[in-house]
C-alpha cells in the first residue's frame, strides 16, 4: 500500500467531516510524520501549517527541526518550532514530554486559528500501546484503541495513519527519495515501548501480530463506548450535578448499579469537581465506592473532593483545602478560578480569589436561604480586597463579581461519554 493513491484513499476520509479551514500537522522529522506531511501536501485540499516541538532533550533536535523547516519551505508550507525547556528530571519523561507537546501545540493552533491538528501515529503505535497497557494490567479503557479523532476543547486531534504500518510509510518515503531522522531513543530498551517493539517478532510467531492486537484494541474501544453510554444513563438516573459545583448521589440507586458503572461514574464525578487529570488508583476508588454504599458511611476526601453522607443521599463537594487561591495580577474583566469557575466583573489588581471558607460564609448571614449545603457554599469563590470580603456571588448579592461553572452542570454528564 505504499502507492500514494492507496495511502490517500486510506487517510483522507478522516478530514471529510471537519469544518473548512486550515489544517495543522505535527512533524517531528521522523518517518511517520514526514510521510504524513508529504501525503497531505499531495492531497492539497486544505491549507497546511506545520509545527515541530523541540523538547530540548537531544542536541540533534535543533538540526532536525531545521531540516523540517527547510522541507516545509520547499513545499510552501508555513512552519513553526516550539521549544519545551521545563523538564525537571522528575517522573516519567516520555509522559511529561507528551503532555507538554500537546499543550504547546494546542496553544499554537489557537494562535493560528487552526481547529484540527493531524498526528503521525500508526498501526504499530496502536499495537505497542495495547501491549504496554496490557502489561500494566489495564482494564477496558486502557486497552481501547486510540481513536482516529479526539476532541480537546475547541481543538480536534486527528490520527489518520492508524490503519497504516510504519514499514509502509518508509517504503513510500524511499520511493519519493525523502530521508528521515531516527530518534536514538527509539532504540533505547530502557523505555517500555521499545521493549515491546523489540518483542514484536516473537509475539507475532505466537499469533499476536499487529493485526490481532489492533483488532482486539478496536473491540475494547467498542466496549468502552458502550460503557460510557451506560455510565451516562446511570448518572442521569442517580446523580444530580448542580450549578454550585457539587454532585448529589442517590445512595441506594447508586449502590444497586453494576460495580463497573459505579466506579466509572464516581471517577467522572471526582474529575469534574476536583479537576484531576487522572482518575484515582483503583484500590482508592473501590474503597470510596464501598464506603458510599454503607448506610453509616463517614465522610472522607479523595482527589480534592469531600464526600458527605446525608440521609439517603451522598454529597460530593470541593474540598476547601484543595482549592486555589489566586491574586489578580492586573485589572481584568474575566478570570478562571480553581480550573472551572469563570469569574467576570470588577476584578482589580491585588484582589484575591479564594474559597469562602467558614470565615467568609460567616459574613453572609443569609446563606441558609440559598438552600445549598454549608460545605458546598464554603468551597465557592469569594473575592477579597485588602482582607475584606467584597463579593460572594454564589451566596449573596454582594459586590459586582459574577461567576459560573465552565460548561455548566451539564458538562459533567457530557464528560462521561465524550472521548
């Protein structure tokens, strides 16, 4: 399938449903992304903008980015280089680099007015990712195939090469006389992905070749979609997300649901309220799930969320100690607080946006008239100026500050099924 017409027939349907406009493409200088660059240039139905991220981890990355820039110049494609210099030497390097790359590219796309960015992931990446997650004991979510499209805010990430093998792309590049750079880390067996890649021939001999692995990952993705749908149905029946940022669970209806759906719903609720990027460890999540089912459950906290039993319901509210406290740097019309509260109105330099807490709520004598629980109100934003509370928009009509949840309460239900 190294013929250009065959390759274009495989990858271009991914772009048919996109709104008209320019298309971004992430190009590292490796074979996969360079092949995608040439193919999309050959296709020629959308203006292309290329971007390369230099992670600052290899001296050769500078020259590789320059080579991509030169190629793009030859093809008449605008090209940008983004640099990441924030690695602190802690944690998982590849994961940190991937996350930084996504953030840098997303910000670049927004500046350029680009609504979709294409990535060069292949069928080989799909199979390797499946094996890595299988080795970690992942469940359905982890084993599900990477999707061809993924929405992240206003940006659409595209993976049009997921049905194409790495060797096929290199055959195509050789046929058109295009060289590519090989990252030395692609041969470094300290990385799990490379060990999985090196084991591929032995696994194929046992019947676990790329076709089998990617087909299984696709089946897991279908199962994941079904579970997402069922989880949202459960949420609509047993969970009430409110404009104050809390969730109320119907304890007994929740406890009667299948465990897998309960855990998915609970993880989604924690993520929506607390804003954590990752769901909690399974043992922690399972322990919290078991606690909720107990009629005499005591309150506890997980991932910045406080769980409060209240009769036949359980309240999930933001933990005050985990909330942000932000000082406004300059006069502004709007600000985002604690990752999900959009503040607007009279924001002056030096103002502090912080949770009301007990002290702030005590200054709002009529807070009971709101009908909201005390714990939930204490975690809502207050505006403090020179030590005085001047606005508590979710509690009392005080001051000129307004606030609302990003996406509203419905964002919780949408997040349970949107991937």
